[in-house]
C-alpha cells in the first residue's frame, strides 16, 4: 500500500513537472543600444527636435520682444494702436503655440517621424523574440527594462544576446 502511494505521488509529481512553463527575459534598452541603426535614428530625431525647438523659441522670443516694445511705447500709443499691437502680440504667441503643437503634439510631426523610423526596428526585434520563443518553447517573454515589478531575475533566463544574434548583431 505504501509503495503504491509513493509511486502514485511520484507519477503525479512528474506529470506536473512535465507541464512546467518556460519563461525568459529580454532587456529592450540593452538590445536597442546595440543596434547601430537605432542609435543613428535617435540622433537624427534629436537633431530634428532641436531644430524645431529652436524655431518655436525664435517665434516666442519675437513675441516677447514685441511685448517689450509695446510696454516701452505704451505711453505714446493711441487706443487703436494699442489694440492693434496687442492683437499682433497675441497672434505671434498663438503662432508659437500652434507650431509647438504641430511639431511636438500627441500626433505631431516628431511623433509621426519617430513612429515611422523606429517601428520597423521594433517589429524586427519582436519577430526575432517570437521566433526564439517558439523555437525554445518559452511561454512568456518579459522586458525587464519596462517591467518595474521585477525585483530579481536570474541572468540565465535573459535571452537579450540571443535576440541580438538572431538580428545579426553579435555581442
């Protein structure tokens, strides 16, 4: 009876062990930092962003100068000229805000450029991770760079270097 119970328990244990799931981790920041095209794309986007920011700041500075001139000439202006200058200043400030929204807004040009340039790289990484997980039998692959709740993970389950190799970048 005791032998039957032990054999049954071992069979049950082995069946649960056979159903164990495999997990893996990747570090997306590490992977992206080792892809030269991503680094070049980021540099291009940073330069473009800086150029657009300078353009917006130039218009804002122009509006500030218009306001300073308005303040200094306020005594000499008629009521009609005051309202005309105020309208010009408001238009210039609105122009700066509109340009800022056009470039940096939620659907602005910077977002669209970033999406069009970085999306192919991210898709390539996703496909490599998917192929690796199917080949290795991983049930779940987590990104340790974005998973804030991971306190500790064994480096043995990190497949970031394998993803880089799959993409053609050796590390």
